[in-house]
C-alpha cells in the first residue's frame, strides 16, 4: 500500500532539489556574465563623463540640446566628437573628408557654418543611414555644407587583410582635404582590418599637409593604419589618445 505522506515528502524533496540546482546554475551564470563591481563603477563614471562632454558640445556648437542623433556604440562617442572640434578649431579647414557618416557629419557641418566657410564630403556605404544623416542635416539647415556620397563596399584588392572599401572614383573627390575623419566602414561588414584600404587611397589622393583623425584606435586594425602611415610617410607623426574607444591623430606635414 502506497504511503501518501512519503510520496508528498519525496515530491517536495525532489522539487526543492531541482530549485536548488537551478538557483546554483543561475548564480554561476550571473557570476560569469555580469560585470564585476569595478567594471560597473567604471561604466557609470564613463557614462557620466561622456554626457558632460556631450553637454559641452551643444554649448560650443550653439545647438539645441537633443538636436544631435545618438552617440556612442557604432556612432562616434562624445570624446571623439570633442577631438574633432578641437582639431577643427586648430587648423580651420576649408575642406573635410569623412569616411562613415552620422553624428560627426553634423558636428563638422555646424563647425563649418560657425566659422563662416568650409565644406564636408562624407562617404558612406549604407543608403538608409545616409538618408537619415541627410534628413538631420536638412532639419538643422546644414545640408548646403555637406556633399554625401553613397558607394557600396567593393573588392579593391588593396591589402592582405581586407579588400572591401568604398567603391569610389578618386575623381569624385574634387578637392584636397585639410582634415580627414575615419569612422568607417564597420568591421562587422569588412573585417577587423576594415579601414586599412584607406592607406592605398591616401597615397593616391593626398598631396598636401593633412590632419587625420582615426576613431576606434583601441583596435588592432586602426593601430596598424597609424603605424603604417608613419612608416610610409617619414614626415608624418602619430599620437594615440585614450578616449572611450581610443583614437589616433596622424599629421602629415
């Protein structure tokens, strides 16, 4: 005869055992996947720092707060935008060439308007993203300062690491830039050395002193570009800045 009490006790014991096993697994998963306390603290500090810089950018550019598209992530971080502003004010460029459009395009266009001259050629591979940038430029009456060029990523046979680069005819770049901003193409499409074909592009096009700002400087591919350019051009200098995603400033004198 089955003892009902024993069945209930056994059932409760098994349920509690399964719950305990689940809780242990959950705790182990949390321990492995969530940032440590130190990482969380650093993240919060970085978040506050980037917000402070972004607030100062709105004041500097005389733009209404919230008028810029989102920063960070795939987009440029506020500290890189601040670098663009600092370098722009230093050299007062008449022509800016940009690879990868977005918030940096808007910031640079506003800088041109504020100084009373200058223009930007922004090159991107994504038609939809470019349209969003153009829409925002028109909202802020900045579209007259920017020429958007949309070209798909194509096989350029440029390097051993990545052969995808903007399918761009050099004749489309009808001026020599004083300043170049490199924040594209994305590595998820063109690989970890996604921006290295810029070196070949640079050698064919740039004939005058220029300041190059290279975002995502913490990555191996971007570091390789900085070192390669200074090896190919002995007069060039490079400087690494420990921004949120790292950045290189390369100056060809």
